[in-house]
C-alpha cells in the first residue's frame, strides 16, 4: 500500500519525466549514473529494463536488479590438508566428545575406539581437534579424479616394483651362469668319455686283427681311427644340437620377449604362447584342488607341484615364480 502510494506519480510529473527521457536520448541532457557501478546508463534503454520491480524498494537509478541474486563465488581446486591437527588439550572441556575429548565432534560421531573409561571421566589421552576445512570446489574441482593426488604416496609402490625387478634380474643372471657352468662341465665329461671310448675301440681293433707290431697296417688303422673320430664328432655335434634344442624348449616358458606383428593391437608375449609338444598347464596336475588355471589369460599363477620336493618339480612352477 505504502509502496504503491510512493510509486504513484501525477500527470505533470509523468510528462516532465517523459520530456527528460527524450532529452537524454537526444543528448541534450546528461544520462543517469548507476549508483552500484558508477557507470553511465544507456538512455536508449526501455523503461521495463531501467525500472526496478516495486518489491525491491530501489529508489535510485541502477541496473543491479538484473544481476543474479544466487550467484556463486568462484570455486577452487584445492584439497584437504593431510596430517594437520587442531589444538591439543590438557583438560576436558564441557561439550566435547565423551570418548576421546575432541571438541569438533560428539560421542555419537566419534571414530576412535570406544574406551572402557571415557576421556570425560579420567581426563587422560585427550585427542586433538580435527582440522575442519570448508572447500568451495568448482565444477572441475568436484569431478577431478586426481585432485589431491600426491606423487610421494606412489613412490613406495615404485620402489617395491623396482626391487622385485632387480631381484628377478639377479636370479635370471644366476640361472644363466649356473647353466653355462653345467654346460661346460657336461662338455668336458663328454669329451673325456669320447676319448676313452676311442682309445678302447682302437685297442680292441688291434687285438682282433693282431696288428700290434705291423706298422704299415697301423697307418691304415690310424686312417680308420680318423674316420671313426670324424663320425664320432658328427654324432656328438648332432647330440649337442639336440641338447641345445631341449634347453631352448625348456626355457620357452621363461622368456618374455615380445612377438613382433604388423598390428600393435595383436602384440603378444611368448609367455602366453606354447608349442604343441609342451604339456598344457591344466594337465600338469589333474587334482581339482591344485593350482587354479585361468582359461581367459591362459595363466596358472600358483605352483601346481606344491606337494613335491624341489628336486622332483619340473621346469614350470607357476607364472608368478621369479
């Protein structure tokens, strides 16, 4: 009622107001100044833009009624501080948590272990207040999945994986060294055995033919011995080739080199491959309670021969075996 009465203007006042608006539009009168921003109001604006609603009680000219009344402040992407605690108390304060003694929550919301005798009654081991921080996150800050991530937290996992990888390399190098020593030892034993067999064969041939004193025939025997030596050498080389092939077959599961293909999506590792002569992993131990075989990844991470001794186990001891 009062607002309606104040907003009533007579005919003469309305006529003067209209003439002033025309003069401002023509440039003969000074334009209105916005009281909120101090800037000039465009005189060509229609009245339904420049005039404020009656319920705002806005007497002076201004365009602030066009601004959003529920406008939010600019948000941030900050995150909660870690390891920060509030004040440490030495005496129980009235209204604090009866269980731990902190003043930032009550006993109902306390996450500490329930004490047999609360801090309200014994006043010992009073917990510090929580550091409560009110963050005004913006749209991106609320949906940023890496907000608050600290690289130092992941450093421990990286160090652990590096130690595991170094241990795997050391074991691999030790196995290769032991394999080389064993190969040299077998080669030396085979060479000594071959020499012993050749001497024994030559001795038996001489005894059979009675050529212990005949030098001319000895030359023929030496030629025959040389041919026998050549044949033995060929057979030994074939045997060594077979052994090398067997070593390669045995170490096929241990290799992790990448198989090159034209399409990067089809790249795979030899760990997931096997040849037809190899026994499938799920056939190594037919016990239903043995190691689990994953058919999708073709992996058996556990050892299927846990119940056997180390010398009785085969080359395969699980995919997770270092």
